């Protein structure tokens, strides 16, 4: 019986520490998108996610490239910028697991978190010709 409990404990440790960020932080973030003037369409990597000024729940995206955000409003120049990210500090808890070091967090993008939770841009009027 002791051997069975020890065996189960040894197997469960790698599983428990294989996705620290996913468990502790999740795979989404609430980000405020603001513009002046308000009402611009917000798209991330070409997918419309809402309008400014609002808070939008955004999925953490796997991969090493920062997502591209666009603000588009009729009569104004399109504002385009990168949604800068950083590694979530909880990711380093995966070092406790030498068997499956953060595989789940990397695969689902949870290890990257937004560098800022508020993004604001001043939109420029398109000059009349």
C-alpha cells in the first residue's frame, strides 16, 4: 500500500507542475482598448474583437510573434501596433517539473501575458483633398 501511494505521488507531481500558468492565470486576459475618438473597430491579427473604448477578453496566443492590433474608424487613419507581451512570472514554477517543463503553457500560449492591460491611441483625421 505504501508503494502504491508513493508511486501515485511520484506520477502526480509532474502532472501538477506541467501547466502552472494555465492553472494559476488562465489563457485569457481582460485588456482595455481606448482611442480618441472612441468607436473604432478593434482587430487582432485580422479578427475583429470589438470597438473602443471597452474592455475585451483576449485569448493568450501561442508563438513568439506579438499579435498585431488595428484600430479602424471611418474618416481616420488606421492605427496599427503590436500587442506587446512578456513571459508570465508564474511560468518559472514549471522548473519544479523536470519531466514536462511547461509543455502545456507553451502549447496554449498561457506563458505569454500582455505587457500592458490598457492600450490607448490618438487617431489622426484623414486630410481632405
